[in-house]
C-alpha cells in the first residue's frame, strides 16, 4: 500500500506539523536539504554548473535552500528569479541566507547560455499550480526542454497539476524529489513522461509524526493485491471456487457479454453462467466454451425481456454472486430485472445498461439503499452523475472530490472509473488504484472489469476487496497488453488473456 496526499491534504499535513512544533521555515529548510542531498547523489556537485529556477512562492524557497546547499558543496550556482522576488515570509528568509558566491539573475535565459549549464533545478511552481503557465514562463519551459540539460524537479515538475497529473506545458525532469509525501501526479501511470525517477525527500517530520497524521490516502499495489486476493485450495474442486451468474448482452451489444464472460472465466472462478438471449449465448459459446447458459426471452429490441426474471432468479439461487448490465438495453425490462435482483441476497454487481436503467427510476439511491443484498456499482463519472442526480458538468475526473458520497448515502460499494480508480465502501473508506493506461479508453474495457470483479465476488471476496483486486488486475492487464501491442493498438478482447499474466506478474513481484 502506498500513502499519498492531495494538495489539500499536503496543506493539512504542514499545518499538523506546525501545530506540533515544526515551523514552516524549518520544513522549508529540511525540504531543501533533503532535495539537495538526493540531487547530489545523482550529480556530484563539485565544479558542476547549476541553474536553480525559482518561483516567488514556497517552492522557490525550497530552491533557494537547494542552491545554498549545492554551493556549499562546491557547485557553481546561478539562481534565476523566474517570477520576480520571493513573496512569502519563508521564501524571503531562505533567499536572505544565500551565500555571496551564488549569482542571482532575473532573466533565466541568460543563466542557461552562456556558459552552458550542466544541471537545472526546477523550483518554479509547486503543488498548487493549475492550468497553463504564463507565456513568458512557457517560453522558459521551451528553452529548457530544447537545451537537453538534465532537470531535477522539487516536489513536482513545474506546469504539472499535482492532483491530476495533467499538464498543458511543463519542464520534464530526469529526477523528481517528492517532498513530504507522494502526490497523485507522482503515482499516475503516465508520470514517467514528466517526472523521470521519483525519490522521496523529507520536510522534517519523524516517522512517528508521519504515521500519526490522519490525512493520508492509500493506493493499492501488487503486494496488497496478492495478500488480499481470494485464495485457492490445493484440494478444492470447481464448486469451491465460486459460481458467477452474469446477466448481459443484447442484439446491439453481443460482444459485451462475450468480453465479460471471458474475463470472468480468467478470474479464477469455478463456474460462469451467462443469462442472455439465444443469439448472444451462441456467440459467447463460440469464443468461450467454459461458460454455461440460461437462455432468456428477448424483448422487441433484442434485449433480455423482463419476463425472464423468474429464470434469472432461479439461476441466482445457484450462484455465489451476480453481475449484471454489460451490453444490456437500459429500458423498463432491464429495470425490472435490476429490481428483482436487488431483492435477492447474493452479492450483486451493477454496471453499464443496468446503471442507466436504474438512473431512470425516480429514486435510484433509495432502491439501492433498500436492497436485500450487498451491492457494488461501477460507474464512470457520467453514470455516477445520473445516479446521484447531479449535474453531469459538475462531476469531473477528480476521484478525490468530497462530492462522491453515493457509497455512504446508498449503502453500496462504488468503484468510480477514470484515469485513477477509486473504491469507496458503505462506511466511507476509500482506496485508490493508479494503474492501467489510456489504452483502456475503448468500448468494451469496462465489460472486462465487470467480469473480473464479478468472478472475485463469486470466489468469496468482500465487495470492497473484490472491487480493488479487480481494478488492480484490470489495470495491470492493460499495462502488460500495452507493452506488447501499444496503447493505440491494444484491444479489450485481448485483456482477458493478460489477466492471467497479471496474476503471474503479481506472484513474481511478491515472491
């Protein structure tokens, strides 16, 4: 498990340390000292020509401390005041301690050429930066990028948004020193594009003080997955490994059922039973012979008719978990099946067409809250907005937002899809997964995720654990698939094979 903080969390962490007796000036001094140490471990300082780019805030203050430390160790240091003189009390104090041998300039371009610098330290913008840098700063960004001079970034490369990892223009770093704790931008799967190697630097807290801070967020990793996955028995049989009922597919989206069923079969579950129309079942049988079937009546649009509910409920009685929604038409027939499955007691996963049908009910959260079974929902932000009755424009891709309260309000487990996956349980606890890649942004990827989580539920994993483990498997499968096929060329239909490889990868990594 990896601990991290958001921008708001880092401010709270600093306030917590300040209340405990560590001043903001002390934090800056320790941040600069530890960052300088990390930089010197990579680039020995003696005689090295170093340009330290400093903003006017506290990130620039960290840069002033780094400049002083490098100069004390023999580096030839130039400090460039990129945004003007320091503006905070802490950065003014740090600037005032600059040794006489450090050259200070206001035009950063004159510091880079000539003589040519050998290292750039980026202390322009800190974690509070959002949007696009001013044009004059952007010109400096371009100059640094074109120079080819290696860059060490303090806390986060300037121009990158700390909470999202997004950037419109930035200075890519060869080394980034994360100060005080990891931020989301250090953990997103594309961080290597701008952060290079990421190492940790301190801000003066002891390990005990760090551990006592209540604001850490948690991201799961391969070790967490391996320790929490459902276990197989060496002496068990297929019935011991769970039975999943998958309700999925329609005339328009037959492939969704195939993707979900194939992924479920790769999840380690003992049985996968697909409840769908005859046409969909025939398609899946041709691709995945391990699946068994409950043939349902079809409605006028080629979806699963509501009159099949009795057969579906009968199949659910013989299952250990139910997953529903992939490729289903979001009409009244689907809503009737959702209501029927909410009234039974087996763990239930709702996705895609099931969520859209549910959102058309006058009070979908009340239906979820009164369910007789443990419910997991896997919406993307748009589906979440419809279920929660929120303006779709008000729901973005920030999974750290306090606006996401459906899990608590409806008593369900919510896996919110996006560049960062969040899983929130009914008690409000939330964990994250930063894996995967943008190759998942293709129709059908979510169906694979549903099949995997459904299989893990059927194997006996608790809803939060199943969602987290399924999210990790899905993301790791995508990473491995992209490695072989590229993010552009990979297909959702390839992911089930890579789920098996993700199991192997976790086993190798954890010993």
